[in-house]
C-alpha cells in the first residue's frame, strides 16, 4: 500500500481487485460495469481509511468512476 494515495495508486488498487491491467481502466468508465461490487468497494474504503482518508461507501457507490472518486478522495488526503 503506498504511503500517499494518488490517482494512479487508486487505479492500481481497483485494477487489482478486478484482476485487470490498470492501463485498461479509463478515468471515466463505470467501475460497476467492470465488475466492481459492494464488497470490493468496502475493501477499498477500509484500505483508504487506514491511510487516513475519511471516506464512506456512499461516497464511492454514488459515482463509480475513477475520476469521480478522485474528486472525492483528493481533498481528504492529509
């Protein structure tokens, strides 16, 4: 797990959960269409909370793209 969360780190973590190449995940693609489910989203939420990012499942589930997630996450990075 990286020390500082970046958009690329988010992409890599999502791709790992989906067993996909990070380069395949475009910023504006719906991650639900890629197979991301609620259990995997909660896994990401817990990982990022451990890094100090106060984020909720709803923050991610409402807008399931990397671009939207980054808009939510970036301001919360310490």
